[in-house]
C-alpha cells in the first residue's frame, strides 16, 4: 500500500517547497500553483486523499476552488484544509462553510500541520469503512427483501400457471414507465420488484373462480375483487420499502383515474402513482393475453383500446401523464411482450 497522496495548492512556489519538505517523508505530494491547475489535476489523475489549499491566489481563489471541488461528485468527499495567512474569524468561517474540514494559519508549525493532516486522514479512513459497512448491510437487506418477493411470487404461480410470464412482463413495463416519467433509479428498481406481487391476493381466490372457463357471475366477480385487499393484507406491516410499495400496488392497482375502479372507487391523484403506473401496465398485458373469457389481442389492437377505448376500457381510466408515457413507449411494450411471452 503506497503513501497517502496530498495535493498542495499555493501560487507561491516557496510555500509549495516548504509544505513539500514537511510532508514528503510520510506522504506522496502533488502540487498546483493555481485553482484551475488544481481542478485539472484532480480530474485528470487519481484523486488525492487530502488537499491543502491556499486562499489568496490569482484568477481563482481558494474559496472558489473549494466551491468547485465540493460541487463535483468525484471530488466532493476529499477533505480540504485551508492553509493561509488570512487570519480573520470571518475568513475561517467562510472556508468552513464552504465544506473545508480545517483552517490552518500561516506561518505553519510543521508538527501541528502533520498532526492535523494525520487526524483528517484517519477520520476519512474511518468514514470510508463505515460507508462500506452501510453499503454491505444495505445489499444484504435488499437481497433479503428480493428473496421474499420472489418466494411470494412463486407461491402465486402454484395457483395460476399463467402468472409467471405475466408478472415478469409487468415488472419490465412498470420500470420502463417509471424511467420514462423521470423517477429516480431507486424508485424504478423498487417498482420493478414490487409490481411482481400485484396479484398476490389471488392465492385466496377459489380455483373454481380463478380458473373458470367463461365469464364470472355477479357473486363470483364480487369474490374475485377481494384479491386487492387480501393482497394488501398479505404484504402489510412490513419494514421493507419493496414490500411497502408492493402493498400499495396490490391495494390500489384496480382503481381508475375517473373513479370507476375498485375496491374503493377513489379517483385522480388520490390513487398512488405506483398503482396508476401498474394499472396501465396490467391492462395492456391483459389485453395481449388469452383468458378463458377472451382471445389475445395483437399489439396494435391493445394500444387502440387503451388510447381510444372500446366501451369497456376507456382512456379516461388512466392518469393522463402515465397514458402519455405509455404512448411514447408502445414499441418498447411490444418488445417486452414478445421477449417474455407465454409459450
């Protein structure tokens, strides 16, 4: 393991030489004589472990250089120590407000400088270890959540053998819609997994109803509609963000934008966005799939029904924003269906 790397930034070559003399036995020292040169160095080379930065420099002073460093994701976490002859309290406060971790007044005391550099490098190492532990623990939790989801989804496949390919397509549809609508990556990943369980409540529906050849009568349809609330109960009271989103989707994905859905008949923005996304994805896949009571429609017909209506399904059933995203993604939906279609 090599020496920690320190970038010294000072427009005075004499000051650079002094700092190098103090640091070189324990550290690998790089130098820049301007703020602009420093920014180029950290972007074109491996990032230093710590930066010692003068304040008073031509063209770009230390404060502005620090501001640029902290605004860049690549360099934001590099500890910056101001080393300067500006000794007013206001100057020190300004430097610390910009994100510097220390403020050292010239002329420097070599033992004090070395001690502060060492302390901040130790702190950075501890912070890095903590971040690694958090990332590792987060991954372990995520793997546990996803494993739970996949096992619950597998359980639902025992009730309906058509579920497997259907839920896989649904996960791709919902993630694609969420990405198109500009949601952050974490949200898009969560909806990908959470949507797999939208119909988990159907495990409680009798096979005679779930697998019936032909239309359901009024009583059977009443029982079938209970799967939304049953699914929410199965998934409820979890600390997992994936299962919390899955509960929301299961409960509300049959609600319609115009208020004509079930189980609560809510409408508009009262319906969670996850369920609004799920609703159009589920509707498209249902239209494309063969059911005991209907044939499978081709892609063009399914899109036409969703965007223009057929009497039973109407564009008013869907959030206009989600519908707009769907229209822009119809080719992608077709590709997803063909890639993962039932065999």
